[in-house]
C-alpha cells in the first residue's frame, strides 16, 4: 500500500513549492478577517443552494426565523418566540421589531410570507431547497409582527430547518424591483454583514452591519477568497493574506506544516460531515446488489482512516454520523473481507479485471488520496478502478443530477439539520437531485412516514430502520465521519469552530 505514503509526500512537496512562491511580507488589514473557502457556490440566493460553503458565507448575510449556534441549541432569530398549535399543524411566530434589510427595507410579516411563497412556488422549484420545506402549506400574515405557518403535515424538524438555507428571509421589494438574477449575485439580507462586491471564483467582500439587531460585529470587513487548491490556501495562510482556512480544504498531510508555524494553529471540531462512495444502481456491474456489497467488503476503511486520515475520522455504517438524530450506535458496517468479496463477484458473474470509474471532486486532496487507496484495495479483489476528478460545481450540478456518473461517485454530506431526514430524503427518495438512479417504493413510503411522526422515540426507530434498509441494499459504500479541520492565524481571537461550518463572525476580533 505504498500509494498511501506517496500521496501524503506529494501533498507536502506541493505545499513546499507553493510556499516558495507565496511566502512574502504579511499584508494584514486591521479590523478585517479574510477567509479561504474552497468553493464559490455560484449563487447567493438561499433557494438555489445546498452547499456548506454557501452557508459559511451566507450565515453572515442572512437570518432565519430561528438560529442554531455553535452549541447546537435552537434559539430565536428574526422570530422572538413561537407557539406550536394543533399538534404541530399550526406554528405562530412573533417577529422581531425594528429590523431592516441591508437596503433599508423594513423586515416584517409580509417579508416572511414573501420568502416562503417564493420558496414554495415556481422560483423555488428551480432549486434544490423546496423539498426540505414542502411540509409547509402556507404562511399567513396575522399582523405586522406575527405570522402563522399552516402545515400540510406536522414536521418534527421544521423549526431547525427555519434556521438555515432556503428559509433565510429575503427582501420582497428589492427582489421585485431588481429581479431574481440580480439578487443572485447581489444578495441582501438582515445579517451581521452587508454585501459589498462579488467576483465569481475570486472573492466576495462584506462589510459590518452597524445596525445589526444582534449587535454590531467587532470587525469592519469580511472577505471570502475562493481558493480551490489546498497548497495555495495554506501558503496564503502562512503569508498572512488569509486569516482562516475552512473545511474541507486542509489535507491531513498538511496539518503538521500548519502546526509547525508559530503564527498558526489547527482547530478541529467533531462535525456531521460524512463521506461515501455512492453507487450507480441503474447501469453496469453495480446495478447488482452482490457486486455493490463485494466492493464494500473489499475495502479496509479502518486502515484508510489510520493511514490517510491520521485518525481524524471514525468509520460509519450508514450515511450519517453520531451527531445525527436517527444514528444507530449498534449498527455495524459490512466487514473487510476480501475473500468473501471475491466470492460475491464470482457469483455475480463479474470477470477479474472488470472496470469501474470513481468520480470525485478534484479540489479535495485528502479524498483523492482516499480514492487512490480504495482503488488499490479494489485491485486486490480483481476490480480495476479508475479515478476521474471533476471541477466541484460540474460534478454536483451536472454529472450527478443528470445521472452521468461512473459506477461510483463521491458524496460528502453535512446533514446540517443534524437529523437523518435531511440526508435520507435527499439521497434515497425517488426523483431527488442526489438520487439519479434509484426508485424504491418501500423506501419512499418509509421516508414519507417518518416526516409525519411527532413521537420522538417512534420516529428515531423508523429513521434507524431506513438506515438499515439502505445499508441492506448497499446503496453506497459508507466511509467515514470526518472532523471539521480549520487552519487559523493566532491573531484571530474569539473564533469558535462550529460542527456544521455555518460560521457567524459577529464576535470575532483580529489583532
């Protein structure tokens, strides 16, 4: 397995070369925080995205009715309180008074209704967020500071869903006057930072909102630079042109280099992000469940975690980690058993040397090393695996949703609600963006049923059954739950890593 060591060495050599190019005099700006993000989401409209790297930025631009902080507790956001009525079929919210959008437009009940009418209407149908909120039937204005959600079905996760992504409150007049396309590139919210400028694939610049209802930020400027290449991001951190590098940028092999710089530190946090190789269940040899199970049993995930990931992860049996509601700690993955894997391949009529393609995000150096290790393991059971990297947005927005992947494709998922519903519906329900191949009426029924159950214990049991069912069908090769790894300049103070990477920089200072 020399491929494991070679991958790490290459990463370190690349970093050293990049460092030679970029290590110049620091260019610190007082009161400004510069963050390196590995991906430009390509859209700032809340209804258009599913990306963690969108949320890392947009949590500072937008607010929801609720908010979930680093301690994972749900607290008031733009709503000061709420009352759940009629067994969850109505939820009445009292809204925060005196709040304004960044363009001066007043936040009120009409803005909340507009946001959800838009999310649940034709415009929202164009994006990936609508299905997360389709339990909402309508939003009714009671008075200027009160709204009531009328639910189609009781949704046990809805209050958490209102804390992020598609539920971020948007300004009606601004969008009506400027149009959706303009809003997409010039976002306006009620958050702690105001939009200043955006250069696609380069950066987005924000400025402090001194009138923020939660208290003015302690820094004046916030810039996110989109740096896909890990060695470049870390070289810029070393040079002082970046203050913070956020996940999933930093390869495990580069951690010692960051730790070896007296100005820098590595900060890690247990998080919800899980990694898997999902299967094309429609075409080729992986449409056979026996083949999928063979591929899973042919890979020693514990060895990969120890060798490639430096112990910064734990193996998973389903596509969720311990922070997820619905996680079953007693559930065990298929064991590493190359002889049984060979037997299953023979039973399925797969000849030695059969080829599979693994599609992945080309900017994630660590996962590329993981994929190289998986390829080496598969070779030992008679499967020839080729690795095909894509630009991240191409893979996520074109290749996977269109069902144009190889036999296996990378899926990294945060499950930001910390509820298996968020993952399972997106991955397994017929017709969902992340499920281009599979249609299973039994799975669809279980997924729909769990969304109607208000009894916590009963719903948890059903979610666990869904996880076991997905594993029994071998819909993916579950790999690991990875820690969130941040690289930070020590001049940044009061930074708290959060499990879901939805970073809010209100209290951060920069010396």
